[in-house]
């Protein structure tokens, strides 16, 4: 095993690569299904392929990226993967966002950190197959055996000095039958994969080019804002739009699905007119407050309605025989996704044809739901993807797409629906609020003999990960889950469930280690070695050996076992999610009796790095996001209404509050696993554990500043 090291400062200093012929389509259902098309055809997105690789006669290449780009970097990393196996000059590659096409692509989704793991082999095979076809075309033209030919940066070469560019060979290659089972490169020969490549959209973003959904404009389109129920549990009783309809630029005011939409010629005009609509709402369900949620958590935690998710051994007997029992509860609030680009979408519903354009993480689901809503065949709907200005799971729910489609069908015109920041913050969909109770049984020698977890969530489904650690490492385990159904709408939030479960679990394990008289890292290593050598139970989602590697790496780089200066305190955390392993150490320094978070050390096992720049960006971004929400983020409710509606009341982390971050990647040659989410879950545990060492106080409730803001006055 070797490691790849980065710091946030290194990342900022990196220089980056910039970025008719042969059209090769490849089926993401089967890496062996290919089709070549005549060289002089233009790229128009209508060929019967799943994804496209175009090699143009001028020696350039166009690579279509099928998955939504939400900042995770797939619009860059996918083409890099194809270009690597193609052996092409990356500076001559143009990247284009592909539209939704379920005939040509599989899993056109941005979610679950699964895009790269799912497509890794398929993308490589597509590039390798195109390269082989170009080699065959050159060999035929020269009358030599293909084994005598080689490629380099978009050129086929022969030992006698003959050279042909891919563009010169594209027409001949297009006439060949694509071969099967083409060998892939050995990773030691990679030239593009594993390098620092800047995002292909960076120049356009920096110069303000129209890329995002909010940038989209169609001549003649209308703009709409929608008033949704102001409280969860309310429904529309009546409305009077007389004054609003008389205002400048307003075309119509209509109601649908318990909502009122104001449609007009500009964003400003419809936002002003919405204020003039008189609306009356009535109660439809219980209008819940945060005080109600606190009471429900207490009742459900103590009740007998929990569902058993996992049971190993005899937990009751283990606790009855325990020399010491450790118990603690942890709680997190609802959170907004708060993307910088609020929800928006364009729809043009016409007889026999629907056009959809905008930022959504699940384009196929959005299209299918629109088809059902409008009762039309999916074949009549097209959906084009814009770049997404932040999603974090919010755009996995395409409610805003359905709003645009239904509104367009009602007003008989193309419409772009725009949510304001307040709409976005108050209209759902949120990270569920959850409470956990942990119990640990220790024998006289300080060994962990029993472990219990009960998770209670509000619209959280199963708020546990029962097959994750410490299951498998403890002989007697009981994991239970309880859910309260609420009118408050919730959904996936970056690293669903684990975004808080990890920090709570890792904080609790530090409490267990203290009660056992053991070093926290040493205790975890002991447990993982038990899980490796004598695993308990039949199903485990993790590999203990990979856990051990990242733990040892983070401990080494942070100097965990070395003597530290007085006033320097380290907190440890490690977690597995989205097929990846992340260990983190938070370093807090006491300055004038106040804790200051100076640095975060992070080790990551996510397999092969496609793009070091993108990988570092995702890890550091996850750490910053996790830290900010652990410290500040919360949504509270009063009679069904959120008490925070914009960034003046919903606190986000600020640029000058970001600590130094050092990132180390385990270089083990394993195929890539998830990376957009795994570095977020363990962060809060590392910080909480360091804070305990620095202040003597346990931080079991998020946000930490609400738990004890005075202590954290100077943390960041």
C-alpha cells in the first residue's frame, strides 16, 4: 500500500490540464455492445447509442458525459476515463453534457456516490475499443500486422516512422466491426487517470457563461413563482388574485395541487405580485413544533414499538453480566440542503410533445413522473440537463420539475418555475431529525461484550445502518429502529442517515474507550481485528482490513501516538459509507482558554483516483460541509412553520472559518468507490472527541453551538 498526499493549500497551487470522424456508442448495460457510424455524420444527439465518443477529422474528439453534473466532477472524470483508454490528447477533448436517454444510458443519476463506481469499467472499455478500431484501420492502410502498431496522444505509430492521426483514420475505422473483449491498460501506464485535471466547466463558470438552470432562457417563455402552504399540515382554502393580476407584467394566477402560482414576464414582477395575492389556509394535519418532536423522541425512545434490525448473540445476558455499562443519547435537527442555486425548471407542454430543461439529479424519474402526471407516453418527453448549482440530495426529489410541467399545461405556454431562497428553505425537503440511544456493556478487563443502538427518526425510514461497524466486532448486538410519520417533508441529505449516525457512533465509542481505560484508536483497531479474524453474524457491509489501513494512516500522519505539546488535543473518528473508508483526526489547540480547530487530518480509501483535483475537492468540500452543519445548521419549527427562512437565520460556515485540511489517499489499485459523500459523516465525531479532550464537555447534540455556544466562541 502506498499513499497519495494532498493539503488544501496544495490543491489551490496545482496547475491543471485543459481541456465527421468515428462515432462510437457504448451500452452501459453491457460493455461489449458497440456500434460504429459513418465518419461524415454530424453529432446531433439522435443516434441510437447509449453514449458517444466522436473522433473528428480535424484530430479533436467530443465526449458526451451522460450523468448530471452537480459539482461532483463527473463531467470531467467520465471523459478522462474514456480518453485514457483511447490514448488521446486531453487538450483536444471537448466535453458535452448528454440529454436524458434511457435507451442509450443506464443510471443517469447523480446520487449515492455511485456514478464512477458504476461506470468505471464501461467507460474504459468504450475508449479501449475505439483505440483498437483505429489501430486496425491504420494497420490495414499500411498493410502491416496490427501488433506492430502503437498509439500515443491521438496518433497511431509504426516503428518505421509512419504516423497517422486519429482524425485521418476516423472514416476507415467507422467501417470496421467493433471488436469484443479488448484488453484494458495496466494502471502503471495511465497518463490521464490519476492526474490533476481542472473541471471542464471551470472557465465558463469563472466568466459567467450560462451553464446552470437559472441561466436558461427561451424566447417567449413565462416566469412563475409558486406559493406553497406556509405550514406543513395546511391546505389551501381560498385565494383572491384580483390585485395581483392587475400588476405590471402579470399574465395569470392559477391554483393547483394545493398551491397558487403567479405567472408573468419577469422574475421581479411575479415575486412582487405574489405578495398581493390574498390566500387563506386551513389545517389539514397536525401542525408540529420542535417541542412536539422533543416529546415524541422521548416517548418513542422509551416505547415498545421499535423494529429489530439486527440481533447477534444474547444482548440482554451481556448487559446483565456487565461489569460496567456506558449509555448516551445523541440528537440532530432537521437540515435544509441550502444549495446556492435554488430549485428551478423549464417546461414547455404542447400537444404530443413536452420539453423539459433544468437541473435535476434524477432525470429519468422526473420524466417518468411528468408522463404519469400529464398522462402521456414517455416517448413524447425530452429532458435536457443543465449543470446543477448544488444538490446534496435535494434534487433527488423532482417535485419542482412536476410543478413546471403542470403549470405549463395549465397556462398553455412555456414556463420557467423559480423558487426563491425563502421558498427553498421553507418548502421542504429536509434532512430528517433523529435521536440515537447507545448502550455498551464492558467486562472487567474492559472488553466490549455488548452493544445496543436504538434510532428514532422523523420520516427517516430506517435511521440505522445495522450491518455496519461495530456489528461483526461485538459478540452481542441489538440494533432497533423507530419512525414517526410527520407532515414535514424529508428526503436524502448528503450521506443519508450516516451524516449524523457516524458522528454520534464515533463520539460514543470514545466514551466507551474512556470507560474501558483504553486509547480510542487502539480500541478501534482491536475491534476491527476481531471483526477480521472472528466476525460475528452473517452479513457485514464493510471490510475490516480496509478500515485498519485508513485508521493506521490517519494515526500516523496526525502523530496520534506521539507526545504532543501542552494544549494540543486530538479527536479521532472513522467510518464506512458509499463503499469507501475515511478516518479523520481533528486537532484543537487551546488559545487563551478557548478551543481553536486548527487542522483536520483525513485518510481515504476510495480505490483508484480518476482525477486527483476532483477527489481532493470532494473530500475537502465534505469536511467543510460536515463541519459547518455540525457547528451551526438547524431548522426548528413552530406550529408547522420553519423558524429559519434564509441565511441570516440559517447559519452556514464561512470561508475564514475553514481549518487547514491534510488529505491522504490510500493507493491500493482497487476499482474506484464512492467519494462525494464518505468524508462528511465522520467529521463531527472527530471534532466532538477533540472538543471533549480540550474542554471536558461531551457534545451530543447538533448543532454544537446550540449545545454550548460559549465554549465554542472561538472554535473556528
